[in-house]
C-alpha cells in the first residue's frame, strides 16, 4: 500500500514523520502535494518523500489523506475527483462528514473520516475513525495501522465524531491550560517557573500513564493520593468548590456542539 497526502502543514507533516518513524512505510512509498510550494519543497527535503501534482499523487497512492483546512477541502475534492478510482480517501478535516465528501466525489468511492489530535506530533495521538461501506477489511486494517503508528486509534460510528472532536480533538487545549495553571500554582507557592512547568507536565504525563496502564478508575487513583486530613484533600475540596469537573464537562460538550454547527455550515456550503 502506498500513501498520498494533500496538505503538508502541521498535521500532514506530523503524520508522514510518524509513519516513517514507525517504519510503517518508507519515504519512497509516500507522495505529497501542497498548494504552498515553499512548504512542499521544505517537506520534500526534510522527509525525502515524493512531491508531485495532484494527479500523480492520486495515481501512485492506495490511501490518500486529506490534511487541508476544512474550508479548502471541497475545492480539492472536486479537483481530484477524476483521478480517484481504487483509493481509500481518509479525511482528517474537522467537521467534514463522509456524506459531504461523497457528494463531491461520488457515492461509489471509498471514504474514511478521522479525528486525530496534536499529540500525534510526538507519537501519542488519540484518533477516532469511521469508514464507509466500500472499504475492505484489509484497507481498514491498513488505515488503522497508519493511525496507530501515531498513537491510539479507535474505530467508531461516524455519529460520535462531534463528541470525539469536543473531547480528544479539543482536549489538548484544556490539558495545556491545566498544566499552565498547575505551574502558576507552584510559582505562587514559591517554585521557580522552569521547575514548576516540568513538575506540572510530568505530573499530567505520569498520571495519564498510571490511569491507562493500571486500568483503574480515576476516582480510585484519586482516592489513593488523598489521605485523611492530608494536603491533597484540601486541594480537591477547592477544585470541587470551583466546580472544576462541571466546567470541564461543559467545555467538552460546548466544543462538541460547535462541531455540530460547523458540520452543518460546511454541509450547506458544499
Ligand atoms: N491541528 C489540530 O489540532 C487538528 C486536529 C484534528 C484535525 N485537524 C484537521 O487537520 C487539517 C489540517 O490542519 P493543519 O493544522 O495541519 O493545517 P495547516 O497547517 O494549515 O496545513 C494545511 C496545508 O494545506 C495547504 N492547502 C490548502 N489547499 C490545498 C490544496 N487544494 N491542496 C493541497 N494543499 C492545500 C495549505 O496551504 P496554505 O497555507 O497556502 O493554504 C497548508 O499548507 C484541518 O482540516 C484540521 O481540521 C487538525
């Protein structure tokens, strides 16, 4: 299987780097195109992939990843429509549904839609993917293998994609805000900024790892740290009074609602 990528920006180049790093494909098996010629030249030099025009990218590829901004996706789809035959088209464009892609390229085409997140830049992404019915089991497995070379990947029903967008798509921003706030708290309590930021980042990384590797419920892990009349329960009490959990829940829900709105707008524009 060979890979073509449209859009060599943040996500496109991160995906290519992860695939090469994970030895899923070699650079010789990857084709790319970007309307920004400087970006295309830079990617060609850095990652040693083939860069060519859209027709040749389609011709050489079995899996095509659409990593352009959502507002650029419909024009690109119309442009490459005539070059599509056997390829699986995987869109990572936020808010662009499989139906709206199929409307542009034809209902007989193989289309998948994924929502990754930025930690895939360091091989720790969390992605969800939905496939249409034309994609074979072998093609599904290959596409999942590509996403799993960039972190975790789960197959879901497409109707869950707005919720996925609100949680793991937008989630890194909430986590970065939390890390920054932890560090600020450390500075307020007397720690030097650099040390506070390192401690905050590693605390979130380590806690996530402990949760995922132990399989324990987060409440159980929280209880393990909160001894009677201790320091941690004081902090937990402050977070509860500030409605921390409710605020995080609302953030995820509101982001997912915005994804619904954006999907509806893109459907109207397509
Ligand atoms: N960043 C995230 O957290 C995240 C998470 C999940 C999904 N996504 C999705 O990933 C996609 C890419 O995001 P990004 O942050 O990587 O964007 P980006 O850095 O702006 O990269 C997109 C690239 O595509 C180029 N482009 C525009 N039209 C094109 C066309 N017709 N053919 C080929 N290339 C074209 C753009 O060139 P110009 O700059 O010249 O327009 C740009 O270089 C978006 O749809 C986004 O919704 C992002």
